[in-house]
C-alpha cells in the first residue's frame, strides 16, 4: 500500500454516523487526524453563551467600579469625558480582552466554547497563542460581531465565508491562521457482525479452532471501514483476508460466494459462538454462586455484613486450662541425732551396749 496525500473535505467519504473528519489536520507521521471542524450552528451557540458571560462580566465591572469610585473619589467628582473614557476601556476589555485572555490561557476555549465543546487551534493543529487570539478578536469585533464597520453587510459576508469555507472558518480565522474544531467527538457504536441468512446453515458447521484473534480482528476492522476505503484497496484487502481465513477454516465456502459475504458469515458465527460460551459461563456462575450474579435486595438503611461464601462449621475449641502449681508435700520431722561422746579405747560412743 502506498501513502496518499489527504483528500479534500469535499472528496472525503462521510463517516457512517455522519461525523466525518473534515478538519484536514495531519500529524507529524503524515496521518490525517479524525477531528471535525466546527460549523455555523455550534459556533453560533458558543457565541450566545459567550455573550451571556460578557454581559454578566460587564454588570460586575460596572458595580465594582461604582463602589470603588464612590469610596475613593466621591460621587460627582469625575467629569463626563473621564466617564466616557472609562466606559470605552470597559467595552474594550469585555469585547477584546475577554476572548483573548480565555483563548490564550485556557488552550483556545472561552466559556461558550468550553460549554459547547469547541477549541481554537492553529491551522497546523498547534496551540493558539496571544498573537493569533488578538488578531482574530480584533477582526471579529471590527467586521463580524458586534461589527463596528457596516454591521449588516459584514455580518452577511462573514456568514457567507463560514458556509463556503471547507473547514468552516470565519474572517478572523482566515486573518489569524486559526481553526475552530470539536474538542469532544461523539462516540460511535462499535461494529457488530451480521450473518447473511442463506449462509447460516453452512456457517454452523464451520471449524473455527484455528482462527486466531489477530486474524479475526483484521477481518472486523476491514468490514467496519469498507466505506472509507477506495474500491481497489477494498478489493485487494478483501481477497487477501479471504485467502487467509479460508486456509484455517473448514468446510470450504459455497461456490460463487462473494469474499465480503464469506468474511461476514465467518465473523458473525465466531461472534455468536463467543456469546454462547459467555452465556453458559454466566449460567454456571449463577448456579454455583447466586449472590455474585444477582445479590439479594436489602431493606433501605440496613447494611448487614454477610460472608461471600457459606462458612464451614467448626468444632468448638475448648478453652485452655491454666496448670495450677501442686501443693508442696509435708515434710516429716526426723529425730535429731545428737553426737555422743566416745569412750577412749573402745571406739564406741558412750552408753553403747552391745
């Protein structure tokens, strides 16, 4: 397969769910990223949220400025020119400072863009900087919203540019070299293989023991991406996978069967058998351990502690007996032996009669 440059947004096939990647962003490895560009509807919704946030911020600034001026300067101390100057500074901060600060410090997201799920990036997909944020904000205030120069005419021109641009960019984006993209893409449903009804009987007799997970995954990815492949690439990949699957499965497919129908039938039968094995495993688990599958409902407010498995009955353990020390045996009194004097020459004690 040879690498091809990314096609334009109009020539790119639509995603099955209607959410094709149309931002045209390419990574450093020359891989087109699956990112959607923001269109008129989502950007207007984000603008309405931003206008609400700007009005709230303006009210807070007016109240805070009034309190500070009253406390430090005094009521009526400022003339009309100074008040108009302060009003001009406040308007600039609200209309220009608000988007510039948020887009620079919050990775290209204002309050409205954060709520809708949008983000401002550079045309190459990088993070937007202060220069890009300031340029698109000044152009937007001047000719788009609120449009200080011919508001009605510039509004019509801005909407026309957004509708005709392949990536939905407005005049401020074209001047600053930026792009608004969807930060949160909708999650699509996974591909579920379906069985061709005439092949159900033949597929039930298939031997799929040699069909490994890697080959099955390749077939699944091919069938789920057929709408995004060109005709030649789809035909070449289908024939290659058909040959690999046919070499490890039996019996052979019926004659004159299209390659895609054969692959879909094999994958659907494998999927059905996997579901049957899972159902049998769950039934066995429910029989041996019902509490694991469907735990019994407990009354509200009570959290009794129960063992996960029935405990085995254990014989009572006798309490240990402490050995008491034996009482000392009485000692019998022995008659005291007195030493008798020895009679000289006899070798016997005095008083010994023999």
